[in-house]
């Protein structure tokens, strides 16, 4: 079993109203040092080991997890720790 | 200026229907090797340098960014690269 961690972020230049709202909320709470906030998604997948795992995760991202028109993604694959 | 990256995840044991939906969608697309999916948030903040920066980010997470009842968070602080 592998732990796959996927980070999905908006491409540079794409407006991020949710991030803007977070920045303004932090500013209004007195955290004026926050000058920008961008929101992304973070996914943890448990994937069974197999051939072409990275290639398959890439296709999953392109087809379902991210919107390649407006989002970038990257992922890490790690051996799962049995608990 | 510092780049602060915040990772927010649901605590273990908290149901994640969005993750379940993603897992089932991947399975129905033929990616049967995906056994679990959990969804979190990923935030990139641009924060002006100042005293107690880490302490202040921690309070921001507790007060606004995360819900400490059901979510865990962790964050990294890095020197911002000027482009």
C-alpha cells in the first residue's frame, strides 16, 4: 500500500476569491501582516501498489482530481506505514 | 516576507464524505487500487516578517483557518523568494 499525497493549487493569475476572503478576515482580526492568501486542496490517497503507479496517479489528477485548465498539481508517493 | 504553507486535515475518525465520494468516483473510473481518500485544505499565505510569527500563525489557525474540534493542522514557514 502506498500513501499518495496530492497538492492542488490554482494557477498563477487565476482569481481566488476564497483566498481573498480569508486574507480579509485575517486582516480584520488584526493580522495585518497577512498580505495574500491562496487556497488549494490537499488529498491523501491510499493506493495499492502496482505497475505504473505514478503514471496512473497523474491520469487520476488530470481526469478527476484537478482541473488542468485552472489548477496545477503535484504529488508525492510514499510507502504506507502499517499501524 | 515569508511564505507560510498551512495543511489542514480532518482528524482521524471524523467522517469524510467528500473523500469517500472521490474514492468511489476513482473506483468507478477503473482505478480500483484506490482504497481510501481523505480531503484537506492547503493554504499559502504571504506574511510580513515580524516577532512571534510562528505563534501568530498558530493563533490564526486556531481562530479562523482550522476548526480544532474536527481538524488538525500543521504549517511550514519559509523565506519568500523574490521573483
